[in-house]
C-alpha cells in the first residue's frame, strides 16, 4: 500500500513539474497524476531499454518520472499539431 501511495505522489509531482516546464502551469491534480504516472511508466521502460538507471530512491524515481513526463508531453504536443 505504501508503494502505491509513493507512486501516486511521485506521479503528481512529476506531472506538475513537467506541466510547469512545458506548458507554464500545471494541468490540475488529476491530469498531473495521469501525466506523471504515464511518464513514470514511459521513463522506466525507455531508460531501462537503453540501460540507463538513476537508482531506486524517491529523488531518482522522481527524475525518471519527470523526464518520462516531459517526453510524453512532447509526443502529445506533436500529435496535437
């Protein structure tokens, strides 16, 4: 249960930070969570595929989710155009 709570917290933070960087503001709690969790999954898969790891702590997981969320938002922006 604790892992799920941390996954949600990291997802919200990563989505918020990526939204601030890409859009200039956050997307709201639910969208930040969706973007952050999607970014965490994408980042974990992508960085694992290329053999890159930031470690396993809170900050390391946040970095992976944040970078994955930025990539996810970039892909979404390409599709929207």
